[in-house]
C-alpha cells in the first residue's frame, strides 16, 4: 500500500514475525539494519517463537520513527527498538536493537 505509515509497516512486520514469515519482515530492512539483524541472529538460536507483541511507544526524532516494542513467547520477553526512515523514497527499517531479554 503506497500510503502506509511507519506504524502500519511496523505492525505488518510484527504480524509477519508472529506468523513465522521472517522473509516479509526482512524485506523491510535497509542494508545497515540487515547487518545489525545478522549480528543479533546468533543470539536467538533455539529461542522460542514469539506468540505476542506490543508496540509500547512511537517517537519521531529527526524525521525518523523510533518504536519501542516487545515480543513474548510465554517463556521469555524480548524488548527491542526499531527505527524507520526514508530510504530512496520508501519507509524502511534503518536501525534495530535488542534492549533486554527476560
């Protein structure tokens, strides 16, 4: 959808992750965010699949949309941040990071 907001795209990525469709979520990554994701990927080997998510906040900083979110699996909760920015005229994830895993 051409008029999707960063919040729309964030929700769609989270829904794709819950469905196990990591390719759809990964298609939204900029090259920098892909490098960050690949660095983090090894930390999640054997981790349970998330069964829920929530977007805790959205802030706009220098034109980028910074989301704080969490994923739960019943056993663990992961808190993360995800920043969306304009890349070649389209909203893309430009930075991701894990804040905590409990």
